[in-house]
C-alpha cells in the first residue's frame, strides 16, 4: 500500500518538490528502510534543537507561604506525565498521532497522506506531523522573539517541514517517547489563554489534568489542532466548533478500540461543560495589590535578580518561580482595618501606611484607603501611593515635621544634650544669606522669608520640648546651628530620598519636610532608629525557588547608620511625643513607642511616623488631585468633619490602631536606656538647662542668639 502511494506521488514529483521526490524512492524493505533511504538522499541529519523551558507562571507567596499573586506571560503549570491521566494520553495520541509509539521521528504513512492532500489542493492543507514534530514546532514558536521568527515557525512550506524533521530526529534520539509526550502536553496551546494540559484542565473545567473525564479529555485533545478557532472563551460559534471537534476525537478513539462505541456515544451526549475558570490574576486580583506592585517592580528593576531588565522581566513572567516575600498577613490585616476605620474609599484625601521591621527592613504591610484598580466609578487607584516611583508609586507627599527628627539626630550627634536649647519667637527668618549652606557649599539662607509656628508656642525650648511641641522656629534655629548639609546627610544615611527619584531640595526648610516622600521610605528611616541606628534597605523578597527546586535566600542589606547611643537618645526624646507632645490626645499603645507627627504648611498633607523596637510604621494622608491645591481644611474624612487636619488628627490614630493589633501577640521589647552621662536625660520632669545670650546682647525673637559655648 505504501509503495503504491509513493509511486503515485512520484508521478507528481515536480509539483511536490524535493521532499516528494526523495520519499518516492523505491520502497525497499518497508517503511523503516524507506525513511532511511529518504533521509540519506535528502541529507537529513539530526540537528540539535535549542529547548529553553517553556514559559511558566511565577507564584508570589506571603511570609507564611500562602500564594498572594501570580505573574505569567503564558498561563502554564508544568506537570509530570504520570499526573496527566491515562484518558488524556489516549485521547491526544488517538487524534494527533495514533502510531506515536510505533514510528520514528516521522510517520511515513501520515506524511504520505498529507503530501497527497497537499498536491491535490496546491497548498499545505494537511500537516501530517507526528507528535514529535508538533513538539518541535511549539519549541520553535516559543523561541521566537519577533513576529518574523513566529511567522517562520508557522509558515506552510516544505523547507520548514525539513527543518522539523532534522530537529525531530535529534529529539527522538535524546528522549523516550513518554518524555516527548510529556513535553508536548506541557507546551501545547489549548485556547482560552491556557498553555499546557494542566492549565487547560483548570481553565476549561476547573479540575486537574489527572481528574479529566473522557469527554473533557477528548475536548482538550480536539482543541490543540486549531485552538484559535475552537477557543470556548470567544463565544457560542467557537464552542460549537470545539464540541464538534470533541466528538471527532471520541469517534476516533472508538475506531481505534481505545474506548467502546457505547462509551463514545455516552460522552458525545454530554454538554461541553466549559467553566471558564478565571485566570489567575496579577496584582489587580491580589489580596495585597500594592505590595504585589512593589514586588513586581523590585524584581524587574533590582540587579540582584538578573543582569539586565530584559532578563529580570523574562524571569518574572516566564521563569516558573516561587517568590517568598516579607508581607505578614496579620499585620497587613491590621493596617487595612485601621485605615478603613478612619478614611473612606470615597473620600478625596487618600491615606496610606507602610509597616517595616526594624533591623531587617522587611516590609510587613502596605495599606491604602482605596482599592487598587482602574475603575473611577469604584474609586479605585492605579498608583502605588505607599511607595516611590521606582516601585509603581507617584511623586509622594511632603512629610512635614516628621523630618524634624533628622535635625534632632544631627544635634545629638554633635554633642547636644536632650535638655539643651534656646529661646525662640513665633517667627523665624535667616539672619543672613550665608546662615545656611547646601551640600555644594552654596549660600541659600533667605532673610526675606519668615517661617511661623503652627504648634508649640514660643519661649525657651529644649531638644525635648521643641520636639514634643513640633516648634518650627526652634527647628530652623537648630538646623542653622548644626548645619543644613549635615542634617541632609543624616537623613540620607537613613535612606531618605525623594519619591520621584530626583535630588533632594536643599533649602533651609528641609527640616520642615518640603521634599515629597512615600511611607515606605519614611517608615524605614524611623525603623533604623528603632534598631539602634542599624539601617536596612527596604526588603520585600526573602527567597526564590526556581522551576528546578533550587532555592536562593536573600538576606537584609544593612549598615550601622547611627551611633547606637544617638539612636537611643532620639528614641527617648520621641517617646515623649505620646505623653507630652502632639500625640498626647491620642495616647500610646501600651508598650515602649516613639514617633513624630508631621503637618505641612496650611495642612496640605499630614503624617505620623512611629516605631517600637519590634515594628515601625508611617502613615500619610493627602489629596492625590494635588495636595497644595486641595488642602486638608474644612474636609470630611471617614465620616468626620475636620476644620484642619494635623498629624495627630487622622494619621496618628491610624498608626495607633494598627500597632495595637499588629503587635498584639508580640512581647514588648524595651528601648535601650539613654546614656544620661552623655545626653542628660533625668526624665521629662527635669528642669531644662536654659541657654541665654550675653547680658549686653539684645534678643530678636525672630533671630534668637545661640550660645556658641554649646558643642557643635
């Protein structure tokens, strides 16, 4: 029979081309000899095929190992042949290559049938490919990086067939038949955005491949021939074509004796049963969407995860990784609940909060008052306002008086004691242009600009009382004394950088928080104080397991940014904010804690940043439409009317409610006691050491005289 077919084809050799002419050689010794003869005549030699692993989904896990998101270029779960189910294997072999286990890399009978059909139509109307050849085609398609390469992998030419044969010969030498079948069923596209039989089983029927019924297996086997024309997700017409194709598979299985005619008829009587199980979502579908966005950007942009952005992106979307992260479900729930209690999604101002573990930089929670997404009707937000631009965020909000902490730290570094201070008035202006120098050594003091107090009053203020009252004039005077550039360097040592990635604005009002920030950056700076000056870069990923099970762990990246005793003294001063300062109306959390409120000029934004040795957090609130235009005056937030919003009005209570729950089952860790010999610190009731000007010097309340006998 084969010989007669070849003879018929030989007569049309000119039309069929070189492949037909070669295969039409005398069929001596049967099909095997025929293939060997044809191979020799065409110089068909095995050619190694580059086989990168197929694109596979990446799973993102929380700190407890629970999946929180998936990233993928192609939705695929690679599984073993043993997990695919016998009925699926029978179905695919019956319809695609029923002599798969009997022939070599090319099925002579199938190829002859295809060639005869193609000769009759004048085009490549039938493939005649073995499963091995189909696997080769899928690999070539997956390797294609351009549209031109993809078209070449699919073009209907005999040249492509010859190349497939060369590669197929090498594949058959390299793998067993079972291995080839496993690889094919894992790489094949089934339609409805499902790649590989496991993903298809889940997408089409909501089951694992090992659980497929006869009708379901026949459906998937039928789908691989032309998945774009039988995609059940595209409508009734496509589903009907898939149903018809399923029945063809069932009939073929019965014809080959793989199932009985009765079984075939029973399966044909069933409905298609397509469920359209939703595809695993990316960040928008994640339980922790803002953290998910942070992780995605961290992987793509951080060189520790790959040499180039292209490599890192491919790794994330194709690598089949398991990425374990720092997010803590309990702490995240605490932050979400606290924000929702105080700020509604329908409010124009948006609240956001970040929680970070001191000593590691591990991000434990990222919460926002609005749901992540693109629907304006649902008041969703597509900007990661908890983070900087590099991690999917925006330009941030001015953090206000939370930046006074860096001036306080600089003063302590230079030897001031916590009760040292000076007298200040209700307004401050630089006494001369050279009174402030930026880090380039340029004079930037502005004697024409007067800064007034929003809080804290006038008179003598120490490092303690000036901080507790958040007195603007005190901190501008203090910054003038300790140096603007040194204050900036202190902030930078604690990881402070602008949310938009630009250079810090180095003006005398730096201490008042004029640089736009994000909660991650501010919370992490305060976490370093809680860790006794140990700064650790914000950390989201702790471990990556690749598709082969190889595990790589990531340790915190830390350095000692502050003298531990300076950090202890800073914590000592900031702890008084809850009892003697701007947070006294809100109160503490029943354990050692420290922090600082932040309110910008005319209530454009409001913040609170606080920490314990166990957990740090920063909360911001502002109007994303434009904080300077839409200030927090005469606004309703969380169902409450506010004439003015300060750091202790909304951010402070959010922070407190979060910490009470987040730290509930964690034993309190005390702060290290202040070194009183170095910094003073006889307690909050201790009388401050007053610094006065010389007797013959007149004091200008807007330009207080600073005693130069104090250490610098």
